[in-house]
C-alpha cells in the first residue's frame, strides 16, 4: 500500500480498533490497565524461553529494590483475574508494551514488543484440546473480519486468509518433515495451508528436541491431550507472501494447573521457583484456571497492511544499517 506516514498511522488505528473490538466481543473480555514493570523476585515476569534477560532497575522509593520491565504478562494476568474476581467464561485484555533487549533484530523482530495480552477464566473441564481449538477459531474469525474491513477501506489490499485455520501437532509436523528444522517445517506447513495452529510447543518431540522453547510456568505443554500427544498450547502461524515465510501472529494456550506446574518445573530443573510468590499462589490453588495468550499488534498490522518490515508499523530503536537500508529502499520508517 503506497501511502504517507499519516495514512499508515490511520490504517494502523483501523486495524487495532477493529481487531480489539472483535476479540473483546467474541471472547467476552474486559479491557484493563497493565504494568510496564513489576518487582523482581516475585516470579510474575515471564522468562519466555528461559534465557532472555529483562531490563532491571533500582527503585529509589523502595530502598533500591529491583524492578524489571515486563517481557510479557502471562503470569501477571492470572493474578489479575484473581484480584478482579473475574467469573468463569469471562476474561481480561490489555495493551501490553514490553522490552526484550536480547531480541535479535529482523524484519519481524525488534526490542519493543506490543501485543494484545488476554486471559480468560475457565473451568477445570475446559482444560482440553477441544476448548483450545474452539478458542483459536474464535480468534481466527476476529482476524478474518478485520482483514475484510481493511479490504473495504483499502481495496488494493486483497483478502488472502483461507476460510478456516488448520490444526497440526508439532509431533505430526516433525514426522511430515523429518529432515527439516522447526523453522523450515513452519514454512512448509504455512505455505501449504495459509493459516495453521501448531499444537504442543515446549515439550520434547520424538527427536528429543522441542519444536520451540517455552517457559515452564505459564503454558501447559506437558499434559497428555485427546490426540495422545502432549500439550494444550500452540502458535497461530500464517503464510506471509510478501516475506515468503511463515509468520507467527500469536502464542497462546491453556495455562498450567498445579500438577502441570510441578511437572514442568521438574522437567526444566527449576523447582526453586516454588518459593516465589506467583508459584506459591498457584500451588495453593488460589489463582483461577485460565487460557490466554499474546497477539502481536505490530505483527497483525504488518500482515494485514502488507508491510515488509516491522519498522513500517512500529516506533522503536534500530541498528544504523537497518535505517540506511530502508532509506535506500524507500520503505517508510515510523
């Protein structure tokens, strides 16, 4: 879409307003405020793949106790469900803004992360694969509706998402493409189906490796599901024809209960986390069972507005070579 920066900003607002309205309505969510930082040592900030370093700083008014910039809000949202006394079947959503300083720069990555972080209170009988799939379908329908509205405002942007999203477990994906890397597997399956939800990310597959990393204390990637595999979580991945690659839109899943938390902490050799505030609450069954995830705001805007670099829809800091390359290519920089 050829437009100036102001027009791009208008298009971004259209995408964000439309999609957030759709998902709030379809998932029965309430919009809430969220923190940019939480106290260190509480277990509330997320470890993502377990190796990323958060931004840490002392707080003068708290005797220089350390606080950390959030990396995502997966665990904070579960605590907030408890604090707000959200009933089963309802949930919360927030505009999460985070810093991930260890992120590698690429056309789809920056150190600034903006996403719709949502969490929904569920009942114990809903902790299964069917409920996960139905929730994915609801989110996909909201994305499809947003794509159609973008097309109505900008007819040059054609709709390309398939009618339905396809589901595949990461073990089946490995068996389908046994000689490919996880990224290459995602490329092939996304190219074939256009939109896919890859189930079971975090646990070891038959080759002894996980499809991708997941922290042990938010998504449930170890529970045996109805298909006989492990995992009640996954990623929504589209085929991006502009980048000619798989394009992750969302990471989400049913969250750990007490049993899954203990199992996954043991598998990852980090049982010491049981002494942290969040983990104590969960182990005492004082936090609601839930399903939730993050949906990348800049990712959704990139995909639906057919942008080739995240810089075109997001204000952040960038390496000098990225700035120079995009100026030469006349790519609009936010």
